[in-house]
C-alpha cells in the first residue's frame, strides 16, 4: 500500500478512484472534481484547507468507483489536450516576446 501527502495524492488519483485517510475520511475523483464520499460533507466538492496538507492518503478503487472510471480514458485525453494547448499558447507567447526588435523593424 502506498501512502501519499495531499499534493502527491492530487497528482496520482485518477477518475473514479478513491483516496482514504487513516481515520476513514474518503474522497472520490469524479468528472466534477474531488468530492467527499461520506460524512456530513458527503457529495460536496472538497475545499482545500490547511488540515488536508498534514493528512496522508491511500488510493483505492472498488466496484462503486469503477462506474465513474468508465469515462476515464476520454476524460484524461481531454485533460492532456487542454495541457498541450495551454503549453503551446504559452510557448508561442514566449517566442513572440523573445523576437529581436531589430528584426521587426526590417531593412
């Protein structure tokens, strides 16, 4: 079983997977975000609070969470496309700012 800090867990959890703390608090990653699974906040989107940064988490997957995982590949492909698009846009802006002003003036 692998243990993660909150930040590491956010980087590793995939759509449909659950993350659990040793004291039993559970979140599930849905297409709508990270959602509390149980307790008084069940169904609410997780708000990042200071106390979460001191928790350790394990990532699990069960039959219930597999239903959400059905669209995992499509969702992850969309995420990658958005990241690539953002990178290309930022790269293009960087290259445009880096151009030599003398080149733009022409002969």
